[in-house]
């Protein structure tokens, strides 16, 4: 199929929603954000971030958009539009491209944004580069990583380790015997189709979160990043981490430390928020999902200290995910 024909096919699928005055078809899109724009971009690269043998095209479309929406969630923003750079290797069926955009469009519809443009190219591997545009919520400035204060409580939404355990199940299917089939399915889904915490991000900002970021590279690494940006030290209580169902069993079957999966496995796409102690109760009531205190920010050398239940410092098997560049 020609590039033009494929663009027309993609444009026919994309639905224009509020905030997008002009979508696919011209040299550029027209957006009406009505305030400060919040912009983010993430890449998914075949062989680095995913394997087409274990991820369907619809999974990839969903995830490529979801990881960007998670960044908007961390900024307490409202999504407006997304732009998709797609590099296709030879031999990808057009039906897979349909499925990829179907995954994106389904998530876009749920969160009210438009897939408003992008670019197509050919290359040696499948690459998805998505740029998401949002707007600051009215009266709700974005909570930056640098906003942490000494004494703030570190709280995380949802549960951790599910994506890392799901990836283990995809790579080593025999490990699925360690958990019931339904639990294994939820773990795999956590890796393949993460759900961005957009509503929770805005709720936490309204409840007083002074600093926030998404847990994409592992909470240990990301908490250290927040602390460093704030000029503080993060103290992470490993035994307080909310571990997703089945993570401990999959970790044991794989010979891994479950705390390592929860703290450093990455790709959970939960939110880490810093709140003054007096605001934690309110935040737990208004958040649209469970919210668990897992540590604190304090004066000290910028970075992270991880503690066990007895208060002893722990060296994690991995602190999180970083690219070698």
C-alpha cells in the first residue's frame, strides 16, 4: 500500500474530539488548548521496548499512547491530542497497522483526545514515537518533580511489580504455573496495556501534591529522581510497597526478589506523589484508586535510601530501568 493510501486509511479511523480544530490531512494540526500546553513524547522501539512475538499490534497501539498519557497524568493535565511517528519495517500487514491504530483510538476515545497527525516512514524495525499534548487543568498548576519539601510523605497509586511480573510471564511462559490463570492474565495485561492514572493525577494535585511523577522506570529510581530534583533525600520503605497480586509467586518461581520487581521492575505507570502529612488522608479519600504511603523526603544528600522493615538499608538487585546511550 502506498504511503498516501495508508495515511488516508489512518485518517478515516481517527475521530476529532474537543480541543482539536483540525486533525489529519494538512501540513499541521490546529489545537485550541485554552491555556498552558503540556507536551510529552515517548518512543517504543522493537527489540528494546517490545517484541512483536509477545505483543499484538493492538497492544502496541494502546501502550504507545498510554505511556504518554501517564506523563500527562503526572502533570495533572487534561489530554487534548496525540501525534504518532510510525516507522514500519518491510512486510508488516496493513491489518496490523489497522489494529495498532485501533488500540490507540480506543484509549483516545476513553480519555477524550484526538490522534491528530504524525508521520510515516519505513525502516529496519518497528518504531512508535508518540507526542501527546494536554492542557493544564484550570486553577491546577502542574506539580513538578522539584516541588518536594522536607517531611513530605511519598505516596504511590495502585500496586507495583505487575508489569515486571507480566514481562517474566511473556518471556518464560512456564512461570504461569505459579499463579491462577486469571492472575497471570492480569499481570500480562499490566505489561501490555497499562492504564494511565489521569483522573488520579488531577485528584492528587487538588489534594495538595507538591511534587509528582509517573513510575515508569521503577519507584526506587523515580523516587530518587524526584528527591534529587527537590534537593532532598528519598527514604523508601520496601516493606510498605503495595505489591500486585501474583508478583511474589512469579518472582519466587523465577528466582527473583519480589521487592526487586516492585521497586525496580519499571513500567508500572503508577503515580508517585509528595504530600505534607496532613494532606495524605484527604488524598487517599479523593484518589480514584488505592494510595499507599511508602516513604518520605528529608534533608540529606540527594538520592535514595531503601530500608527494610527493621530500618536497615537495603541494596536492591536493580534500582530501575535506564537506557545505555
